């Protein structure tokens, strides 16, 4: 299940989940930024928890729930609190790291709804950004924590 | 109230946050249906003759459409015949690890890597030259037909007597290390040859320049080439125009008669995208014990890498900005650019100016340490006075406006410098392992220094909507929002009815693009001027429609309504006026060329803690003034400053592209190349200062690179300051834990 | 960037996993969280012909207090160890160390069994289980055997496990009341990096990360402690018997220095717990 809808495809055994999402599921927001599981641009939620989809085989995700940034907004386009916060705080510039950064942030707040700034920074250690210097990304996550993720529109439930 | 200068969130973001940007590898368009995938074969050896390429096994690999080498590229113009000319695909010689030797074309992406491994290239190794002094000595000449590895020189050594009359002279040699620009989106391209036209989609900062470069490279008229920059995931100077691998992809589409696409891996990006910086500096600084600096000379050795690219012009920029913010009786510089068996050097965020600032800011601190003066005080005593502008430097740069002393005082005040020094003294007295360091940088930099102009076309159509066509090419800077603000401010048309088009040479045939922090001052001014011209046209049309005189007409920018002053019955909407103007609506084209570049300036203060037992430095505060003139949108300006500070701090503390003596890269993945993360940075403290320029009517200078330029020397100086009381005068960048520990140990040893 | 082609097989139970391992022998590798193995495969430094996915094997994910020890299923994820109340109570060193591995995304996938079987001396958990004197349980076609942590790691990517053996459980003895003090010191340039040097202390057991081809106990330090030395004095022996590597982050001399500094800090912290 990807963003709440079943996606089925016959794939090579070695197909990485990130490429399954980008090709078979047609969801290109999730990006590939490195080849050593370092940058986090490929971060999605697997059964509600953040994972780096470049280091998960599509086969390993068979039968499970994947959420990408395209699945966060509500059916009528209502932005998820994290998306709202990233916009309000200018937490993105070129946007390439953003889908992974947003998903990592959603997972972070689910596990720690009221993080300190230090906990936010530590929680995003696996996500690189070259444009923002992280300052506004941290503000965005703290702002979203303030608002509360609640039962956000469009999120797949574990 | 004008929208200019107010905080406006970006119009770009809803799409980026909900659907993601459409970067080159995301394109799913009919023109690229059935596109084959390209995978490069790169040289694994730094210097060798190619004695044979066997493609047989690769051709038999599943899904392979073609394997192409230099031998197949006889359908394009030959190179310029210079001895140091750089080929597209290497023909008989490879000169750096990562140089492109062949391409494998496959039906699917995964097949490409399998097939590329099967291309068998015979290399006859040649000696590699990596060390600067070896390269300069020329024992091994890297190109036949040359008598030196030095490709360009400039400037002069200090004349005899330049430092006479200085009570104190300090000299030191240190690196400004090689960096990887590392945009999060690497290089990517897709191309199609159809109906006599070559279309290239590429991750570029300059679609128009890329079109011209591609047309020349493959021997086509510019009119037969279209370049489209989709969303671009960062550039930082490394994606200016286009690079050879992208041209090869475009050529392959024409050669094969089939659309193709390519996206590089991070490893390929670290090895094959231009590197930045890579200078070695010898500073000589002299002055008197009262703190007056009299003379400064900067000698630069620029690593060119394997071919002459950026190294031909970057040190010239370093020379231009060598004297920084200081008023010096003598300032001179000289450079030599020298070839080595490594990745060529190109522009990277600051492009020659961070190097100048880093050198002189380190030199000033070394001089201050020698005479026992506080680094803030020595800067106070030597910066150019505010009354001296426009100020001509010894290198001939004319600084437009600036107040360096005010920037310095603002940062000292904002950071609580006095209290920080007291805390530092307390910690030193206690002698505990974690010590405090304070580092300063006062800087000036040159923006829009390329001397080119920028284009804008503004169209109001019969629905009252606006389309702006700009030669600027944003890749994260938020120009869509900024330029829309300029239009809405003048015309009163709401931002959600303003579309900004960029990066497509069919829609914007003329333009220069985005680099060198030029876009707001050049592209923005062009948009502003075109908007005013459209407004003037509208006034004329509206006046005729109402049969009133133009002087009685006014535009209410809050509502976008034209009417005779005080007579609402004459109200006209933009839609009505534009419809009346003709089928094309109202339109104006401007090419704006400024008379001179502009010179943003500022001061950074970095506060670090250094664990003197392990050598690890942590940046705990970073306070800045970055004055780039009038601020159009503080949200965007702050974002640029934040990003710049992070990259600057990264150079001081962590990042370095390294090669071993044989030219093998040692930092070829993100596990080894230490890109800075959120955990290593604090939140930044940005202070506001706006000293407008008179060079353009908006009063704006460029902000994109300033943060980087100020941050590197501030953080670097802070780490050294933290252990200065232990006898340390200098630590080379990056000030890694091992380097700091080694410096402390050495100082202890010679105590 | 992409692994070389391989065949994917899925195991639903330990028995099935062992059957598949027996069928494919040397050609196959077990896939747990995949965050040690897949990165190597993506760089084509490892090219197994068959991957046996243990993902569905739920029976090996547990943290249980048993008689005198904590029994941990080999497929328990780092995240679950980090947040385990049982571990927080009884062996906080292991919970803490698990929370230091990689980043949050890695910890949602990586498993203790996968990390130990991978045997990278720069990883956090091998040295931790060594300091804890853990026993590793492996099951093969011939049945189960118990392997002391001290004898498990043979070298980089090398353990005593046979290709047809599967790690099923890690048994961690409950620390004695007078050995309750613990500390984990991980020294890196960036939070996301592997340890340049690391130290795991439980009581007077001291193990080192990245000071040799395998995790090692700092035996000379332990001897000094047993003889009554204070932390600073004992820590001076930290580098003895090690063979620290030389890489872009650190020279052997710097590593040895770090070992001494970190061992002292670890011992002081353990004392204060």
C-alpha cells in the first residue's frame, strides 16, 4: 500500500524501494541523493516509521504500508501540519531534500511529540540539506510540534 | 503600504511540499517516452594512456543498445587544438579519476551499471602529479607540447621595500582546501533529437548559456537547440552553463536518434562535478605595534585540476578582493594556476572571493596575535572608514557603499563580546578541558561581477494576469516570489495572478542566468523596469479609453484599478486595459546592464567550544551582519544567509576533498566526505543592516554567497582562538579534531 | 549504486530460513534489516547470489527477562532496544548504545543480530556485547550452539558463524550489583559518523570500538582496575594490546590518545552512575 492505495508490480529482485516508488508507483517526489545511505533524501514512512527507501528492497516492503510526502495532504488538498510549518518557516529552498526531510520530521514528532531544539537536530542527523543551513527546518519542526500533528489528513495509519 | 521589504512566504512551496519538485530525473513527459538510459564508464586511474577499449562483453549484456566512445564522436566539431584542450569522452589519455571514457546506453537504468562494469579499458599508467610543489616544479609535464604545468599567472611579488617601515612582519602558508559543491541533486540530463532540433533538459543554472555551449559543441545553430532547466536541486556555481558529461548525453540523443536520459550517482558527483577552492596561500602582513597594518601581500597557488577550467579566472577574483575591508598602504598579490591529476576546479559559492577573505582574515588575526592585540580592536583600527566611499582598492575594485565599522560593532554588541571574553577568561583560569573560542571576520565581497546584464519581459494579458519571463534561473533562491513581489508592488495585481517563467530557451531566448549573486540586482531590476514600462503603457491606454489626461489618472495598487483621481465611475481593471491594448495585451522587454558590480559586506562572530583533550570543536553560536543593501523579502534573504553560514562553517570544520599522492580520491562517498548536518550547527543569530547601493534603483546587492564568505574565517579563527592560550597560533582548515589535537600537542611540546 | 543481480527468497520462520540456507550454501546471505549488507551490495563490495529475507520472522524479535539474563531475539531492531523498558531497567548500556547506531531511519531497520553478524569493529554493538560478556546463540542444521562474545568476532566482516548458521538470540547476563555502573563514549566528527574510537564500560569491563580488526577488551585497563587503580591511572593503559587503524579521520597515535581519554571519561561516568 502506498499512500493508502494498493500498488502492485512485478519487479526485479534487486529493485530498491525508492525506485519502486518513483517508477512503479509513479511518485517522483521521493529523491535519490547518494549511494551510501547517508543523505536521507529518500526517506519515507514504512508502517509509519521513517526509513531510507534506498536501503530497503521493494520486496521487503511487500504487503506493508508506505507513506511518501505526496500522501500527507488531505484529500481536498489541505496541507498536513508539517507541510504548513515548512512553508510558514521557509524550511525549504531548492526542495530536493524536502520530501525526505518532511517525512523524517513527521516520524520524529510521532515518537517525540515535544522535542527540544537539540532533539530535533539529533533527530535529523540522517538528513542532509545544502541550501537552508537547517535553521528554518528546525523552526518548522518545532512549530509543527507546537501545533501538534494530531490526526493529520491523508496519513496512512499503521 | 508597499509589499517590498515585508516577509512574504514563498509561492513556490505548496507544489514542492505536496507533489515534490520536478527535477530532471523526475520528468515523465511524452517527449521522453521510450528514452534509453545512459551510464558512464569513468577512469579509475588518475593518469594513463588508453591503449584499448573492448566493448564486446558490454554489448552482449542484457538491455544494451549501444556502447559509445570518443571514436564514435566524429560527427561533431573537433576540439580547438590547444595542447590542454579538454575532450568530451577521453580518447587516448585520461587525466583524473572520474574522467569519462565511454557511455553505455541501455533500455533500463539498472542494466546500465551491469553493462558498464563489462566495458574493458586498457590503461597504461603514467605518473600522476598531485602535490602543488611537484606540479609547479614540472618534473612531470602533464600535457605534451607544454613546457610547464602552470597554465596562467598574474600579479607580482611584493616589490622590494614594501614591508620596510613595518615594526612587525608575519608570514605564513596555509591551504584553502578543495571542496565538493555537493548540491543535493547531482547532475542529470535528458535529451531528444527530433525534427532537426536538439532539446536538452538539464540541471543547469543557465539555460541560455547551456544552449550556446551545447550548440557550439555539437556543431548546430543555436536556433536548432532548446535547453530547458526543470526544477534544479541546488547548484552553488557547479551547474553554471553545462558540463561535458551533459553535452555527451545530448550528443548521444542526436547520434542514436533516440531520446536518452542520465542521472549521476553521488560517487560520480563527488568525483566528476567541478570542485571548489583548492588554493594555497602565502600571506605576508606587516604593520606597527600600535595596531596599524601597513602592508599585505597574498601569494596564491591555484590548483587547476586536470584541465584549465575555473582556475583560469578564479584567482583573478581572489586578487581583486585581496585587501578586503582594510585600508592598506600597500596591498599586492600574485598567482599561479597549476595543473594536477585531479578533478578540475570551478566556481563554488563565492568563487575566488571566500579565498581572499579567508586569507586576509587569518592574516589579520596572525598579526594581532603577534602584537598581542584583540582581534576586534585591530579590525576597528584598520577598516576603511565610512566616509571613504566609493572606495577604490589597490587592486582597482571600486566599493560602492559600506560601513564596515558599524557592521563590526553591531556583531560585537549583538553577541555580547565583552561578556564572552570574560567567560573565556574564566574558563582559561579554571583550566578545564572545554575552552571557549571567539572568531571574527569582517568581509566585503563583489556581486554581479560578471559585467553581463539580465533580461525581463513582462506581459499583462486580457484576463489581467501577468507573465514575467526572466533570464534569471532560480534553483532554490525564490525568484518566483521575489519577482512577483516587484510586479505586484507596482501594478497592484495579486501575486497569485503572476507567473514567472524561467529556464526555457524557447520562452526566454536571451538571458545569462543565476550565479555570482546577480539575480535580484540584475534580473530583479530588469523585471522592475519592464513592469514600470508596462504601467506607463497602461496609463496611456487607459487615458485614451476614458478620454482623460494621463496626469489625472491614478492606479490604486491596493485594488489594481485605474481611474481618474476622485472619479470612481471611470474605473478600469487591468483586464480591460490590457484587452484594449491589443491581442498581445501589454508587454515590455528590458535588458538591464548595471554600470558596475556591487559590494555587500558584513561581519561574523563565531563562538566555538573546543574539547582540548580530544580536539573536537563545536560551533555553539554564530552572529552575523550581512549587508546586501535594501532587503526585498527578509524571509528569502535570511534563508540565503543561513545556507551560506552552514557551508562556510563546514569548510572551517569538516569538509575536504582529498586525493592520495597517486591521484586516487580518498573522499568519494558521503560516508567519507563530511558534509555538515543539523547536529553540528546551532541556530544562527542574524542582525539586520541595510546600506543601499546606488548602482541600481532597487538599492539591492547580492546576498547568495556573502554568508559563506564571512562564516569560514570566523569559525576558523574561533577554533584557533579557543586554544591560543595553549600556544597555538594557527591550524589549517578543516580544523578537524585530529588537527586541533596535533596543534595543541605541538604547542605543548615546544612550550 | 545498484546491487548486482541476485535472487530473493523469503523466510517465514527460523526453520524455513535454515532450510533455505542449507539449499544455497555459500551463495546465500541472510538479510535482516539490511542496513549493513545492502550498503555493501549497492557499492558491489558484496555480491551474494541469493538473499534470504528474515523480515517476516517475527519470532526473533523480543527482549525478555529470563533467569539471570536478558534474552534478546537476534532480529530485534536497534529502535526497539533503544526504547525497551526491560533494557532501561536492567542493562541500560545496551539500550543507550543501540540508540547511538546510525540515525533514526537506520535504527528503524537495523537489527542487533544483523549488526553482530556483520562484524564491523567500528560498529557500536559488537564492542557493547563484548563488554557485557554476552552469549550469542546460533542455530544451524545440526542444532543450536552457544558462542561467547569474546570468541565470536574474527575480523572485519568475519565471525565464527557458518554460512548455514543463523544467529537467533543474544543473552546478556544481568550485571552484578557492584558492576552496575556503565558508560558509552562514542567519538565522531559528526553525529552520523561511525566511531573514530568508542568505549563501552559495564562495571570493570571495558571494550573498545575501532581500535583493532575486531572489538577488543582493554585487558590492561581491566587488570589495573582489578588491582585498585583509579580511572585516570587505569585509562593510561587503554591502547595496550590494540592495533588502531590509519585513515582519513585519524592516525593510530591519535586513536590511541582518544582511547585513553575516552576510557578515563567512561570509567568516571560509570563510577558516578
